[in-house]
């Protein structure tokens, strides 16, 4: 345990030990000191690097049980992400005397009003619902000292930035603002600079993180992609794969082909109902289904632990989308594999992206019922002008 963890209240230390963590991640080491000093901070760090605890622990550590009002507000663009943050906060405030409330759009308003009557010290919610409750004078924010805006880039893309600004403007000027995202673009940077006071920008690049993710590709004709996916699933023990397609249009076709081949899977589409989404997500988390077929829109704000594989069944549009999808595996420095199922024409895009990300790209194929990775050594290890090929069979995973 690091010295930083020793500086937190006992209830946080106990929850940390109970979670089995042994050390802080890079972004946690870098961000927590500035956050504890109440400075405005912009955090950019890849998915799976521990951002939630990086901002949540300092915020929770500063809460005062004797003040029976909201003191910190966490805002997220989706219901799923808000609930995940809320669950983390509950876990790390166990036996602390602190309480929280989740205020999420689309949920029962009366139940949320009942929660607010209990005077929670921290609030986690979606921007529209939090703004609405403040405007209706149901949520008092005069004691709020910290506001965290998670997935700030998605907040802007979804058009929630005006709601966020109204929440911020309802609080006192000495509050701390924290903007968090896996990727901070120019628009998000300008927005945070406009609202925050001399913000400290803390960035962790993907190559700086201790990634255990292997990036691979399998070449085939487009019509053979689903069958290659089937073989990959069949021949990879303990697989827990998120399979990405670009839109919901072909989801049913892909799902039907896989189900016909007796592959158990769940489908998460953008138009799924709340109940359908929750059932599929829970079944996937618990291992009842080994494959989750989904789109980028459907998984926004979704964090599922222990995903062994991310499969690009259809190639993403750009490197940013490739990074976001691929970041669903190998979270918190665990092992993971990214597989791009590509045609010969698509292969150049994957090569370009992995080169820009400075990560090795390896060829994956199936030989005699085994998944085999061909690793092309670098130029200095060529013999007689030809690259050396090293074949390896991935370790079998515990299911």
C-alpha cells in the first residue's frame, strides 16, 4: 500500500484492502495529490487505468458526515456509467456514516425525492436530472465543494454541456471542478478551460501504462468473418468477448448466424430497452454468455471487468474508436487480446493505427484446433533479409 492510501480516512483504507488492491495506478498516483489540494484538474487517461478511483477517493475523503447536505456531485453522460460510479462510492464509504443518492434520468422521480430527504452527502447522476432537481429546489448545492464531470467528451457529444454548466453555476464559486475522459479533444479542452480556474492537466498516454494487451488480426473475406469469429470462440477456453459492429443494421444477421452454430451470445443494441440491456449485461458479467455482440453507442459508459477479448467484427471508423473499443479488455493491467477480423483491404488501417499507438501487431490464425499467433520480429532480427516468425499458442484461461 502506498503512502497516499495511508493518508485517506480509515473507511477508505479498509475498502481498499478489502478490494485486494496492492498499488495505485499511474493516473491515481499523479492525480490524487492535486485533487486533495482542491485544485481544478483535467484528467486524460486510457480506459481501464483506474480513473474512477483517481477522482472518487479524494472527493469521498473530503466529505464531512456532520454536514447533512450534498458536498460532491459526480456527473456522467449515461445511466449505466452513473450507476457504476455510485456502486464504487457505496463500496468505498462502507461503515463511514456517509450516504449518497443516484439521480438518473428515466428513473422514478418520487424514489429519488425520497432519497434526497435522507440528506445524502454525495450525488451521482446524469446532467439533466440533477439540473432539474436543483431548479425545482429539491436538491440543495450550497455545500457542494467538488463537481466531477466524467467522460467529458461524451457529455459534449451528447449535448449535455449546457445542463452541466447550469449545475456548476448553481454552486458557490470556490468549488473544485474535475473533468475526466479517456481522450480530451480540442473542444473538451476549450470547454474545461472556460469553466475551470487555472486547471492542472494530467495526462497518461496509452504507451505509459503497463498494458498486457496483445493486438492481433485475422485476414479473411468479408463473408467469412462470422465463421472465423465462431472458430475463435470455440477454440479459446474461458473466452469472455465483446464483439463490435458498426451499426445495429446487421446485428440480427450476425447474431442469427452465430446462434445457428450454437454460440451462446447476448445482443446489446442502441434501441434495447432498459430491462433488456440490464439482463444482457448481467448475464455477460456473470459468465452465463461468453459473447456480447454490440455497437459503440450501446456500450458508452459501460465498464465490464475481466473481458478477455475485444473483437472488431467490423472495422472501426478511426483510431479513436479503435482505442475506445480495445480499451474494454486489459483493464487495470490485466491480460487481454484485441482481434481485428479484416479483409486484405482493411488490414492497412489496423497496421497504421497500431503503429501510431506504438503497439506490436501480430497475426492470428487457427491451426489444428489451436489459436496460433505469428509474431514478426523487428528489422534487426531479420535473417537473410527475411523476417523471423515466432509461433506461440496463447495460454489457456480459467473459465
